[in-house]
C-alpha cells in the first residue's frame, strides 16, 4: 500500500479512457454523487463511442450524450429527478445517436454484483413481466424479446423467473467524498452502486472531493468501503460533482442545474455551454471557473456537520500540489 | 376551504398510509404525500429512499432527488441501492409505497418510459421502435411494482394519461388482469389504488380492472369518466371523498414548504 496512485484528472483520462470503452460511473445519481468533472474532462479529450453502464443518468452522461459521445447506455433512470428530463441524453436518444437499453434502478447494482462475483447470470423477478423484459433497444426486431432478460426455470421449484446479464466495465470512475493517495475511500450519503461498481470493473479511478491522510482510514476502517486493493488511480477533484451535490460538502447548484440542462437541449446551446464551462485547464482552473460566489452558496449546506469527524485529516491544496510534484 | 387539486391528491394518498408501516416514497410529489402522512397521522411510519437513506425527513423544501442533501441532512443510516431497492423492496418486505406515472391503463400498468407516435407502440407493431418522446424510464418504480406488498399510483387525471392499454409497461400492475401476475412469481401484491387529481380508483378484486370508488367535492363521476380513456366502471357505492381538514392542510403545507403542490390549480 506504499505507492501513491494520485494523478491529475487530465492524466487519468489520458491513461485510462479510450474510444469505445465499456464505462461505469458512480454513484451515477442525477442530483447526488457522480464523477461529473471526469465526464467534462472526457468531453475535453474528445472521447467517443462510449458504452455506458450507469445507475441513473447524471449531468455527466447528459453532457457526454449531448456532444454525441455515448454510443450506447444501459440505465435505470434517464432523467434528472425534480430538475426534469435530461435534455442532452433525451435528444441523443430521440435522434437515434444513443442506443438506450432500459433496466430499473434495482437491476443495475444487482447486475454489477453478478459481475463482481463473476457469475454467468443472476436470477430476478425485477424487470420481468413488462416491457423492460420484452422490448430491447439492442435487439429491436425481437419482440417480445427472449435474449435481454431470458426466462429461466428455477431448478429447485420448477417456477419461472428471469436472468440478468452481469456487468463488467473496462473502466469505472467513481466519485468519493474523500480518498487517500493509496486509493482507500470513504463515501458520505448513499453509496448507490459504488460498492458493487468498484468490484466489477477492470480498472477503478477514484474521483475525490477531498484528499485525506490515511490516518482517517485507520480510525474508521468500517467506513472504507473501497480499499486500495481495487483502486488503480486517485484524482483530486474538488466540487467534482457540481452542479449536483456531494453530501457533507455542497448542495446542488439549483440555478446551474437548470441552466446546464437548458443549454444541452440543442447542439448550439451545448457548444455555447462548453465555451463557458468546458475550456478550463487544471483542477484549480476548474474551481476558479465555478467561482467563489457559487462556492459560498453551495457549501452553505445543512449536511456540513457530517464532515466534522474527518476535518483534521484533510490535505490542503498546497499539500496536494506537493504530493503531485513529488511523484 | 382553499386548496389545490394537487393538494387533495397528496392528502388522499397520504391517508392510505397506516402508522407503523414500512414505506418507500418516490421522488417529488409522492414524497410529500408520504411525509405528510408521517406528520399527520402515522408518526411511526418507517420510511426510507431507494438509495438507502434511512430515518430522515426533508430539510429546506422538497428534495430535488432521492439522494439530495435535503433528505440526507438528518438520516440515521446511509446504505445503497441493492440494500434499499433489493433487500427491502424487491424482496417483498415493504408494506406500502407511492409511485407516479406518465400513463396508466385500466389494469394499473405504468408507463414512464416513452410516448410513441400513434400506432407504433412496441406491442402493436411487434418490435421496439424509438419513442417519439423519451421519458425517464422506470427508476426504482419497477422494484416497487414487483416487490411491495401493495402500492399507490399517484397520477394527474387527464385523458391522455388514462388509456385502455399503456404503450409500454415500465412497471407492471395487473398486466392483462385477473391473476396474470402469478405467472411471474412477483413477491409483491400489485397496486391497491390510483389516487388522481379527480378521484380514487381501486381494482376489482377478481378482474383487477380499476373502477371509480370515490371523487372529490370539486369533481364528479362525469368529469372523471370524461378524463379516462377507457370505459370506466363506477362502484355502486362510489362516494364523495372528504375534503382536507384544516389540520391535514396545515400538516401538508408544513411538509411542502416550497409550495410545490400549490403551483398548479
């Protein structure tokens, strides 16, 4: 565990992502945790033809779909909850640019669990007896579909149930509240799919709001649901979920959630959005782009007290710069 | 008394929850209905979100999502999707729940996935064509529909949303009616009511077709029928549902601090 895995966002995207990869992202929650700034970096790098294993759509997939970067996506929910439909993804699906294969929110982590276990399939009642089983965007002519969630016989009772395929992404980028440089991570708020995703993916990149000393992991080892063994890289990404929220650190930026989604509705709007919010350099540039006024507003969160036990272990920006230079 | 149709729907939905039940609320208005019940008459209602946020109540207004900080600020446990949607919901443990719908049919099947051009529904053409309008997909509603002991559908009552057969079943109700669910072995029992902006529909115990059992002081049997796309049957004992009491409205508005339910008439 003595090797630092801390790299920059740009390095992580250059080293681990590629056109056509099968990509998982976590928590993949529309309003909460996801590696949104990792998606911004992939857009900057022009990564395309991505096959996405998502839990839900987020502003990350919304943006990447808006620029035509997602060839195919599997998910449980394609909207932005109370913020409305996800216009970028919606446009990509309606124009046939993105193939969207529907599952439910419960199905996706179960399929990731099956991937983590290396099971050939996992039995299910979820998503059976409905069009999630009968209609397949991958195999549209076959209706009612017999391949997406095939009917199988329970060998013990002889009754019928469905079978899900496992998910094993090539690469996963996972937002975490805090990580140390070795790849141990603590998440605040719902984990959603992040535990399973960290175990079923071939490569795992942690996208952390805070870099912390390993002392916090030794103090609260029960909270370290992603240990260094499964981690390939750690990226420091303050406000990396913005404009969505990171429990304990910042609330969703209501104005920007609506604004970004409105811009992604058209190609022109998307280009304009990227001129304003897709041209920054490193992570410190990114923070400047968000701006102090917005940061003051979103960090005034009712969940801030959740960070109290961890504050003494948080690394400063100067310490993080030094850790990056020392490599 | 001055209240909106949305508020009446939320209160009628909340009245369906009993104290002590294990419940899951979806995002948006259904969450308000659930927390209204907890505040009003079911203080021991045990609620959680599909992300595994336990023991919390909304802070600062309607949460933007099931994982928003507004619902995470006073939780006692954070777990994950497999736990909440799998172990508690899909398994058959949850007593009651609320889900929303873009479209429902007479057997309580729910479409939240897409709107297809006339005549191009997958089941009509025998293949999956692209929807004209892509909606949000099933989210966690499919786990509720297949796993919850019973659940409520909360739907704005408009003719375009109430059809003989939905274009796409995102979350199964009683499928083709009768005991059609049995084939799939679902642990859950199916929808117990549709609570709408015009009244309440409940399934016939045998055919499972939804029939009108109640309407509001401001609606009528005729208005409900006009806004339903199938030949709606009316229960012989269909009656007016009591309007919100002052206490109910006060408790609902204490939960709906940002006035989400008062925006629409």
